[in-house]
C-alpha cells in the first residue's frame, strides 16, 4: 500500500529533516497542527467552537522512554483540562497511552489515565484513548476497561483495518462511553490488518452500522471519505440517540462546515505541541491530497 511505502520513507532521517527544518515543511505542518503551545490550542478550539464544532485536544507525543516523561505528559494534559474548564470550551482531550507510560509500566499508565479521567469529571468533559500500533491494542483496551469501570467518562478509538476489531467492538460497547471509529493510520502486516482500501472500507461500513444501531454508547464516526459519510448518514436515519462525526484539524474544512450546516454534530481533532512529526507524517500518508499540498508548498506554489 502507498501508506506503508510513504511511512517507510518518512522514517528516514533525511525526510524528517526536509519536513522539520524547512519553511515549506513547517508551513504545511501548520495546516494540521494548532501550534506548539496550549495557548495556541485554546485559541484554535475557541475559533472552532464559534463555528459550531466541538474539539478534541491532543498534546502530541507517544512512546516515552522514561517514566518522568509520562509524568510530564500527564501534567500537560491536566493543564489542558484546566484550560478547557476555565475557558468554557466545548472540548475534551485525546491521549495515547504510550505517552502515559504504557509499555514501560502499565500500572503507572493506568494511574496517569485515572488522574486524567478524574480531572475530566471535574472539568465536565471526557477523555478519548487513542489507538496506536496493533502491538499495543490488547494493552490499550485492558487499561481502558480498568479506568472506564471506575469513572465512566472515557471513550476509545478503534481501527477498522484491524481484523480483530469486530470482537474488540463487542467488548467495548458493553463498557459505555464514546467510541471513535477510524480506518487506522499505521503500517500493519497482513496477518493482523486488511491490506486493500476496499476491504478497509467494507469493514468501516459494517462496523459503523453496528455502532449506529447500539444503545448505551456514543458513536464518533471519524472519516473524511464521502462514501463512508453517505453510508453513515443512511445508518443514522433511524437513530435518535446522540452521535457525532469527527474530522482532523486542517483536513476537508469545507466538508466540516457543510456537515455542521446540515445539522450534524462535528468534533475536530486538534493536535498541538512540538512533538508533531510522527503525527504529521501519518497525515501525509493517509490521503494523496495531503501529499499534493505538501509538494506544492515545497515548490513554492
């Protein structure tokens, strides 16, 4: 798949330098990243709220290598939750558990997630647990279940390109909360993930139908694909319980506004922070239009 090939290239140090150390590279990154600091994220969230959109704030980072880094990341999210409450934002937070210590000490990661869930209750909002590479899927779900059982204000992302997701969804729907359905952005082998767009799309549509017919959970349909959007709207025709679309900051902004104008709930995933390169490279790999945008910027267009 083109995504796998691009991610392999993006991992090379020369590619990273081209993107992170050139004005054109940073200019394109600014389309997808709210900024380096919390103030930038708050300003962006406020603007999106004014356009009728909810927000999920993600302080970028993953795969920390020291527990102190996990503690620092947790503190940054606590500050984000405080800002959400103080500013009266319609926003929650999205976290990667490897940023909170998962993989080094899962008990520490659970404790950090517990802190965030508790602070989110006080702020009147929720926490979404992002899904990472398939090697972390089981641990992510286990930690999610552990903290969700205590606080009940968590949500979790599931990836439709993983063949295991049907079974995972059955387990997760029983826990309540919100479930973000996305295609998946990592390069995964054929023994765990569908390898063609058609197979991923069929899985997405099937799992979206399952979610939209479920009680006790809030479906969060994360897609920029018009065919997937149309299928979800068809599934939603008989749904009376809440659900929402989710899209990425800087991607298909006109489509975001159009769906809001049609009366659909929309939440924008807004990343911020200086550890933006891994996130940015996955965004470029996901859609040819993003690569075209980057190439034009490098050419000065």
